[in-house]
């Protein structure tokens, strides 16, 4: 899964144009950062069903993994911006990498204690590190070179984030998921020592991958520390005459976009976080096979982004958003009421058709805002807190319906209906509320 918040319009580099060689190493390092945070998000989709098994959680409790990460995004977004302004790109990226690594290393004592609370603490710290990284790396990728190439550089870097959505489930399926599963009745029938040994073994499976991830993050932080990176300065902004942080919501199309983005991120996290359990229940596959299908889902998400970007040259963005939302609603219905291979096909299709929604909603929400663009962007980024709330509601519904994963997909179906309303109606309302 790739949930990186879209950046505000990048600052324009000033001064004489630097050579491509000057920017090559910094850009390669930044691309590596994009890949690493994509790995973190995509491993969560493996981690959620795994911790549910290892820590004996219900569906609602398991979604606190998403809550911990996305709540960190919500709370850390503004402090990360302050850090970037005061410390610059290089130092902010290093701090983000080290926080990310610290959270990864905390998985080791969490696994040893089989403590879900400690796992959630580690994930919250990782979320803080990811927020700091994304706040700095997105605009830094954009300004590392001539201004006219900023969009291309950002899209290139983001493609490696998409690559991680494909790679991470394969790694997770092989290194974390054991393929050994017992029902509640089977676990209850086990001798206590055997049951505890099994659960501890499952919890320990996360130690090696997160130890390696933490070590890689520290190594990348060291590379950043010893690399001579250009601290590209932004052009001085003109004094703003826009409204305050809350006043910008007088733009009704922006208010609609914030709501639509909240539901979009909620839908994406719901679909991805419950993918493995959905594939097991709806299609009858084992957890390792479901993990490989999750990798295919990630590949379709990445391909959908490329295809959608090409289609946007010929189809109005709000029209394409509406079409994709209709298809996503239909595919959610198939996932809820279908069975067998059709459930897997529906989930893969959802990944393809929701791939363009985040950037499209973001762009439509900023149309015509002028000096209000920066605070509006902050609202749209903070709306990803939907990823902390909607999965929790989905898990609650599933538990209420007797562990029926399929019925839970009514939650993302409803989210896509809200996005359809935005694509048909909300985006057009440009006038300001009185």
C-alpha cells in the first residue's frame, strides 16, 4: 500500500542551474527513501493479520495498527513542517530515518514480550518518522534540478514507492507469514505450553525483517549524513492575503475535497488491511497464497496509476474520478456478495481503479484557491486521518457480524459513494460560503 501525502506545490529553486551530476546522488538517495516508506506501509498489510494471530486479537483490535500509524501522520504533520523550515531538508530527512529505524528496532522487544501495546508504540514512532520523511522528501525531490522538471522528478521518485507496494507483500509472505494456522477451538485444545510456544514463534517472525529494515534505515541515514547535499533554497514567497487555517474551508469545493479525501484514504486502508483475511474467507486460500495475491494487488495499483495518468490527458479529471468510483463501488459489491476466485479478481480490480483517486481529489480541491493554497494543502494532507478511523469501523462491523470479513467491505463501498458524489457534484462548487 502507498499512502504518501501529496505535497504542496513545490518551491522553485533559485540561483544558477546546477549540473545534473550535482543533483544525481541526492536524487538517488531520495528515491531510496521513497521506496523505504512504501515498504513500511505495505508491510502493515502483512503485519495486521499476523499480529491478529500472534496476539490473539479480534478484527477491531487488529485495526489499531492502522490507527497508530495514521494518527501519527495527523499529529506529526505540522511539527514535521516546522522541523523542515528550521533545519532544512538534509537534517529533517536524517531525523525521519532515525525515528523510522527506532520504531523498527522496537519490534524486537515487542516480539519478545508478545506485547501488542509495545507493537503499537513502535508503529506510532514509525508513523512519526514517515511523516517527517515525507514532509521533507517530497518537496526535495521536486527541487533537485530545473523547476520545469519538478513534476517528472516527483513522479519518478513516487514510482519507486509504488514498486515497494509490489515487493513488500512478497517479502512479508516469505519472512513473516508461516502458513501455520489453528482455529480458536484447536488452540483451546492445545496444552498451554504448546499454545504459548506457537504464539511466541509467530510473534518472533517479525524480528528479522524489522531488524534488517532498521539497519538499512540507519545505513541510509549515515549516507545522508556524510553526503554533501545541496540545501536548495526556495524562492521568497509573496506576502499572503489568504484566509486563516480554518477560514479556507469557506471554499465549498475544498471542504468537499477534504471529506472525499478522508473517505478515500479510509477506503484504501480498509481494502488493503483486510485483503489477506478477505482472500482467505471469500476465496478459500491460505495466508501465504493470500500474501502473494496481495503483491499482485500492489502491482495492479501501480499499473492503474500509470494508466490513469495517461487517461487524464484525454478525460477530464472529475469525470475519470467518477467513472473509477462507480467501478470501485461495483467491485466492492462483488467482493461482498461473490465467492471463490471472483473475490480475488474484485479486490485486484479495486486496487487498479482507486489508484488515481488521492492525487485527483487533491488537485481538484486546490483549483482556484490562490493564496489559500498552502493551508488548503495542509487540510488535504491531514484528512488522511481517515486511515485511522475507517478500518476501526470496518473491524467493528466484522466482529458484530460474526467475523464476516466480506460484509465489512460495505464500509469501503460507502466511502467510494462519497467520492462519486465529489466527482459529480462537490468539485464544481467554487464559490465561497458567506
